[in-house]
């Protein structure tokens, strides 16, 4: 246990000492927040206002827009920042520092847990800081969140950081060069927001694509945090006498309500999907770090290459 703790400390120190890596991780959420406010906010506002009766309170509109922007941003950066934080594992391979660990009595499972835990800690620090910035933005525009909503959002960020760290750990274990690091980072940053329903709600996609994306766990993660980010606004709309049909229609349009082949997915099911995925990915990551399993996997690829 003490060895694992030392590995975690070592990896966290390396991350925070690397000014370029740390700065890029911290600045990314800020840039995305500015871009979302600048471009997406107007799009979201126009969409909401087009389906609402005239005379709708401005604060309600701001609350809806802010909640959707906030949930979209956090659903993305919890994953993209995890990939950035996890580059320590790849850098150790590039610099061959990993060889120093492998010749010691340290178990590979302990080494894997050390990398995973350090990546999660760094990712969560960045993401919780971004959450605070988003709370300030929402407070300045249209705050309807309760203390319970805030706690649930922090729980969602924690879970999404676990998911992002597990996913990046499994992917990064196959990377060996700086070029591969850059390529994967670019692909994840550019594409993840679309396939998880952050940039554009699934309700705006065609039925075939929408049903396909429902097999991806990131979709459920986005829905979870969006439910809690916008819950306060929907409660306020109910209090002020908004028809249930209109509220449900808005919930459908922003993916607070998601449907798996036409069947509505309950919130607890979304939590379950993301949680199970985290445990499966962590198990796979530890397995891939197992010396015997890795050797068997390499031999399998060698045999396939010889046959070809």
C-alpha cells in the first residue's frame, strides 16, 4: 500500500511540475466555457424561445441555457482532461522510465493503480475547479439550484472523472510515442462531445444514429449531469404553473429524458450503466497490465502477423 501511495505522489508531482501539461489542462475548460457562452448560448437560447410562450421570464430562459451549457461542458472536459492527465503514463514509456519500475519488485497491478489514482486526482482537481467557474456563471445569469443539486452535480463530476480516467487508461496503455499521444488527444477532443450528446442533444439526431449512440456509456453520463444541472429550473417552472406537457417536451429536447429504442431510461439506470462501465474498464486496465496476460497478448499478435 505504501508503494502505491508513493507512486501516486510521484505521478501527481510530475503532472503539476509539467507546466505545459498542467496549463493546457486548466486552460481548456476556460476556453471551452468562453466558446460555449459566445456561440452555443445564443443557439440554445433561440431554440428554447422558439418553443415557449411569449412573455416567458428571462431568468427562466437563462437558467435553461446555463444548465445546458454547464452540463455539456462538464460532460466533455471530465473525459478530455483525463486523457491529458493520463499522458504521464505515456511519457514514462517515451522516456523509458517505466523500465526502472518493471525491474523492481513492484507488482504491475500496484503500478497500474498508482497511475490510475494519480490521473483521477489530477483530473478531479481540474474538473472541480471548472465546476466552480460554471457555478459562478450560472449564479450571474439564472440560479435555481438547491444544495442537493450542487452535491449531486459534484457526485456526477466525480463519477465522470472516474469514467474518463478508466477510459483514458485503457486507451493510453497501447500508446508508445508523442505522435500517438497528440493524435489520440485531438480525436477525443474533437469527437467525444458529439457522440456523447454534449454539443448536440441526441433528440436532434436521426433515429438510427440516436439508437446507436445509446450503446455508448458517455451518453448516459451526459444525461445524468444534465438532469441535475437543470432540475432547479424545471422545479421553478412547475411552481409557476407551466403545463407538464411543455416541461416534458423540453426535457426530451435536451436529453434529460433519454430513450433506448423508444423506452425511457430511468436516471438510476444511467448511473448504473456508467458505474458498471467504470469497473469493467478498471478491471480491463489492470488485466492489460498483468505481465502474463500482456505476454500472451503479444504472442497472439506475433502469430497473427506471421500467418498474414
